[in-house]
C-alpha cells in the first residue's frame, strides 16, 4: 500500500519559478546555476563550502510562497517527443516504498552531511505505481484538467506543470491509490540518509502507471589494466551470438549471454567485476559519456532496460539489484515545490 500525505509546500514566485534545476544536474552545474542569479533555487542547497540561503528570508521577500494548509499536488512533465508523465506530489512513508537498488555507504554519508545544513527538501523522490489502479484513465483526465498553479518550459523543451488538487478530489485520489504498491525509482541514497536521521516520510512524486517515466539502458564502463591480447581472448571465450549483453571495446562488439533467471542489468554488473585486469567501474545512462569512454579505451557493457514488473519480480526473489541498475527519465525537476525539512 502507499499513503499520500498532504504537506505545506513552498512554491517559487515570479522569476524564481523559472530558475529551477535540471533533475540530472551535477554539482558543478548547480554551482554554475547559482552564479547566474541571487534568487536561483540552487542557492537553497548546501554545497559544503557556502551555507545555503535562508528560506524564511526568501518568504519575507516574496520569492517563495508557503501553503496555508497542507496540500496534495499533481505534477506533470511533457517532453518534446510527446511523452507525458503525470504524478502526485505528497509525503510518502519510507517503509511503503519498494527499494530495488543497493546503496553506496560513503555516498549516503555525504548526502546526510549535506542535508544537515539545509532547511528544505528541493527535489522529491520518484516512485512508480507497480500496476494501474481502478479507474486510472478517468483519474488522469480529472487531474490533467486542474488549473495550473505553475507552468514552465525548460531549456530542453520539456513543459513542467504543477496544480493543486482540491481537498475533496485529494481524499478520493488518496483512497484510490492506497491499495497499490510503489517502486522507488530514484532517491535510494536520500532514503537511506533520511532513515539514518530518523525521518519517517519524504516528499515523493508518485507516478501513475499509465503515465510513468521511461526506462533507459544502463552502461557499465570498465577500466581494465589487462594486456589487449588477454582481454581479446577472454571476450572471444565468453561470446554468444544470442546474448543480451553487448560489450564494446576498441571497435569490437561482442554479445554475451546472461545466466537463465538473472536480469541482464544484474548480469552486466557481475560481468564488469569479472573482466580481466578490472580496475574500476562507473555506471551511466549517458550515451555521450559512453562514446567518450569507448574512445579512451574503456570496456562498455550495455544491457536492455528491464520492465517494472521484472524489477519487482527480481527484488522479491533475490533482493535489491546492484547500485544504479536502472535509469528513469525524466527525473523530477528540482525546486518546483519545496518542503521544509522540519515538518
């Protein structure tokens, strides 16, 4: 089950609403965004060097508007290819989210240290309903017909829309969604850090099954110190024409087979560690980064993205997948609706 709990949101006002942060922006990109404007929402984040901006000052100056009452919202993203994501923004108890990926403990500690200096949650978790709920089509129509509270088009051409769900409809939506299960798609490290701090719930975008983000292929990029002839011979021994894993190295394309019953994304993570001379592995869904890595001599391993049903089955059978086994797009935009950490 999943409970959608309304919360008092903080909404950017005026030109601040145009100054949100891309969901996949790096720390360097966030610092660059900060430098452009004194009221960029990136100033509300901690970067370890400069203290974040004071939220109450922004409210007093009219840069943020705080809800008088707790609210449930609908958040939509429409990409240039027409793909449309519709989600409900609410607090969700962390124990109700199915976590499908393992986490890296040092990354969890760094995230906890950064959040210790912040006053607000800027970016919601991303969760997906495991299956459609009764009357989902009609519910989508009603949510999409709500008047805009905020609408913006970002540099990539994606349209972001936020609307407040009236209290009567909000109660109906919460009852409709409650029996469904929800998969945590993005935010595993944030959840782990929040648990360490004793937090019971976090703001999350819960996407309806019929309007969910898309899954991208994930690459494992491996730096190997093995001699070329050793790597070439190893790949030749492992090759299988019907394999679901695609390995590229120095212009050579090799297909490798995963073991029966093992998700290709899991097999790819295991294969990365088994490559002769393995030095380090990074994970990315960025095709440009993969092309650069291949140019520089790295071994890249691609696996087709699993379906949500395959992920849930694998987790139920074998436990969490390796870190960064899935990549969902679009990611939540940072700073559309904020929530105080203390509430």
